[in-house]
């Protein structure tokens, strides 16, 4: 198991956004409380690069700065079963997405 970088403060998120903007490919996953809440919310955002893994706590830090990363067509975003992740991130944060690759769809 690799070490990960916990992001729960705005300066750390700003540094992460700057770092991710230099990458060609990132992997993204979210965790929500939909099994336990009538109106689910995103509780974690996991982002990996070729060498680092980040866990972002959207309950502790405003994640809207990630918008520039998700919208950047020059960065490929890899998801697995992206539909739910994208739905909740669009609904809660207004994110727009470009250059997505969904491994679940690719496996069909």
C-alpha cells in the first residue's frame, strides 16, 4: 500500500491544483454517503497521478478550485463507473468535465 497525501486545508488544495495542472493523466474517484443519507453528499475525492495519491476531504475544504482541472481538456481524467461521480460533482459544485475515460465502459 502506498502512502497518500491528505488534503484538508485550502493552501494544500491550491498546491495540489497547481501540481495537477502539470499532469497529462490523473485518476479520480469519489466516495459519498448515499447509503446513509436522503440527500447524499461527496465525502471524499481521491486523485492519483503516476506517482502520488491524494485524498481530499470536501467536508473540510472547499473543492471548487478543482474545477479548472476537471474542465481542462489537456488532462485526461480516468474514472471507473464515472456516471455517479460526475452527477454528484456537477450537482454539488457545478463542475464541467472534459477528456474523460471510464474504465467500466471500456471493459464492456
